[in-house]
C-alpha cells in the first residue's frame, strides 16, 4: 500500500513545506513564499470575470463609502437641529440618512449577485483544466502522488480559491479604500484625534506580517494533511474487502484516527494564531477609541471642538472598526487561497509527456522494434541496476511474439513502454519504423491497444467500457469483440450490453472482467496489440475458447503477448525470454525448450520453486 507517498518520495512541494508527520504544528520553519505572488497566478482565470469583479468591487466600495456619509450627517444633526432645537431642519437630514441606507442595501445586493454565476463558471474551468492535466500526466506522476492529494486539490482547494475571489478579495480592496476614506474624514473633523486613531497602524502592520509568516506554513500543512487523509479514506474504501478479510479494518481506523488527530492539531494551531491576531485587532481599537473619546471630551470642554464634530469623529472611527477587524480573517483567507493556488499549480506545472502533435507520413511495415531500451522506475533505489538494461527485440510485422520471464522480471513494465505509459530512459522503440516519440499521442494509442493484467472497468455500461477502445465503433464491432473474448455472459446480464458495471454498477467476476478488457483491446482492430497475460483468470475450458477466437485476431495484427502458461505461449509464433533486464533468447517454443534451460524451467514450473531472480542459467 502506498503509505503517505506524498511525504516520503514526492518532490511536488519543492521550495515549499512538506507534510511532516513527526513534527508538531509549527515545528517546521514556514516557507518563504509570497502570498501575493501566489495569488497573482489566478489572474489568467480571473481575467474572464474581470468586468464583473470590477463592478462588484465598485458596488461594494460605493456601499462602504455611503456608510461614511452617516457620521457626517449625524454631526450635522448634532450641531444643527439638535443645538438650535429647530425640528423642521431635522427631517431633510433624517430623510437623507434613510436614502443612504437604501443605497447601501442596493449596492451590497449588486455585489453579491454580480459575482455568483461567473465565479461558479471559473471554478468549473479550473477544475476542468486540472482534470485534463491529470489525464495528460505520465503514469509515473500518478505513481508518485497519493490519490487523495489530487482529490483534495480538485475539490477543497478549488472551493477555497473560488470563495477567495468572491469575498476576501473584494473586501481586501473595499476595506482598504474604506480605511483610507475614513481616515480622510477623521482628519477633516480633527487632526489631533485622527492621529490618535492612527497610532495602532504600525504595531498592527508588524503583527500581521509575523502572523502571515506563521499562518502560511500551518495552512499548507493542514491542506496537505487533508489530502493524506483523503488518500487513507479512498484506499480503505477501495480495499474494503482485503481489509475485512484480513481483519485489518481496525488498524486502518487507527491510522485514520492518527492522521485526523494530526490534522486537528494543525487546525487548532491555526485557530490559535488567528485568535492571537484577533485579540489585538479587536482590543487595540477599543483602547484607542477610549483615548480619543477622553481627548475629544477635553477638547469639547475647552471649546476647541464642536460636539457635532466629536460625534462625527467617533462614529467614523466606529464605522472603521469592521474594516480593521475583518483584516484578521481576510489575511487568513488570502493565505489559505494562496496555499490552495500553490497546490493547484504544483500539478499544472508538472511536465507532460511531450507530444509531437502532428501525424507523420506512412511507414513501411516493420513491426515492433526495441533497440537498446533501458528503463528504471524513478523511485527505484539508487544502487539497484536498471530494471530493463538494454532490450533488443524485433517483433516482425504480423507476427505474434510471446514474452515470458520470471515474476517481477519486468514484462508488464516492458509492455507499458509501448503506449508510452512510461518513457524509456534510453534506447528507441519503433512501430513500423517510426519512433513512438514522434507519433502523436492520440495516434499512438489508437494504433496500440492494450489489455492489462488487472482489468479495470469504469462505472459505465458494458458497451461503453468495451467501445472505449474504439470511440467510433458501433454494434457490429461490439458484437464481434465480445465474441472474440468469449464474453457471452454479457447477453445474460439484466440489460445485456447496456448493464451498468464497475464501481457503481454490477460487480463482475475476475474472469468476466478480464474478458471485457480483452474485448476492449481487440474492438478497434488495432495494428498493434499488447496483451498482458490476458487469459490468467479463465478456466481451462473458456481459455481454450478464447484462444481459438484470439488466434483469428492475432492473425491480422502484430502482437506482443505476455504469457505465463504454455497454453498461452502456443498462441505465439515465437517466444522471447526476459531475464536480468535483457532478452535472453528468442525462438519458437520448440527451439527454446531445446536450447534454453531457463525457458524450460519457466515452462515446467521449476522456476516457481527456485528463489526469485536466481532462475537465470
Ligand atoms: N509503478 C512502479 N513503480 C516502481 N516500481 C515498480 C512499479 N511497477 C513495478 N515495479 C517494479 O518493477 C519490477 C518489475 O515489475 P513488472 O510488473 O514489470 O513485473 P512482471 O514481469 O510483469 O511480473 P509478473 O509476472 O508478476 O506480472 C518489480 O520488481 C516491481 O516491484
Ligand atoms: Mg506483470
């Protein structure tokens, strides 16, 4: 089981922080990354909604500014109608207050309505890009990344980014404008009081800087831990049978509990950081306001300030409390969004398998040719030899070549190189004389059809699962592919080929799945066919039937068939023996039985008795 792959051997968080299970929250140093720079990367997506974003920000700003008119009007009321006891002059001012209130409500409504739909579209676009990227990325990428890490990026992180654009971003702008405008208003009332009110700005600035520093580390850790948690959930759901059969569900639950506690600690640490900031952000203005009130009362008593101006000043200062107080969660949220953006782009920045994109001209039929092909998995131990260390093999055009070798010798790996699921580390592979790296990926995968040892079916109908191998094909092809694979059980399914199978449908037996996978491989009449032990899960009788039908298909294609059993080997014209990362011998079954002791062992079952890897002569 891939335990916490993300932590141990996964470089995606280069330059940022890694999840560290042993270190407590806050133990690791926070990464030096700029929140602003991370968030700016959202711009290409946000650009599509920039018009609406502007309208939204403008509406919110106007709404905020209109609240600033209230203190000024209040000051007028105190110094005017209230001081002179002239009630007639009061009503227009009260009417004005009402009007301002209505305006404010209208503007706030506009802000919300304008952004909701386009942001949902933006989230869809980002998610679409992420999904497309995940499909393009090489299999080696997926080997490295825990599925939960990708899952959490496609869901939770995406939500965080959208929410950031909807609220915190708008309010960061609006509140800054509000703060500047409010400060100006305070200065027009009385500059001495305004200076007192501004006194806490410098300590607040310093504080928020240090908060950001600590918080960005914690939020990264929390989101990574979320991803690891999702991986555990996913693996335990997918592997539920194994876990139950081996009575391991308890230990899995234990692991889940440990990880969720880890996450809880990180979240608490975040809450702690935020609470500290909040205490200061809420407390400081309170103290400052008290000071301003005392000084203001003194000034009014000495006739240096009108009572109206003091009221206007104090209510302006009160109106500014929200922009200042909200700073805490706005910064926290901006940080989370920056982390989510980093995590999103970590995936998007991964290099794809290069794709030449355009089809090249015709080539002469030459079959499949491996020349000096070497391969090692990226996570193989540094001191281990290459898994494939110089494969030279020629499968002639129209020929069926069986590939045999001890278990773990690299047969599956070798076949995976053909559709470029993995890239060979050295050497070349050609199809009809053309380097597979020069073939457009789409074209390559139409030309080469594969059936893997572990047949995977998707949550879809039998028809969709099989025709996946030939998108344009119709009923006739479906029927003949199912016939080739001896998948007559399909006719007996509740709804025939339209029965839903896979994770959210009917469960099929291993042999049934294998036959569908085989049908999927042969349905498109591929020029090259790669079968990885296609008959392993079939009973002897079905195997014989499938073999007979397969023989026909193999007659029309060039095929590489991984085989463990003599019966499968007999489908092939020639056999290649893989040992120690090389092709040890090539020949017909009879020739090899005569000349190659290792092959004799493999076929007789003696190899199973010898320790793995020591089977070579
Ligand atoms: N995705 C992977 N990442 C790292 N190592 C891998 C990966 N897949 C396979 N290996 C390693 O490569 C070696 C060869 O595996 P491979 O699946 O090619 O063997 P095989 O010949 O197909 O065996 P079998 O007959 O049991 O199917 C094994 O030692 C295995 O541990
Ligand atoms: Mg294999």
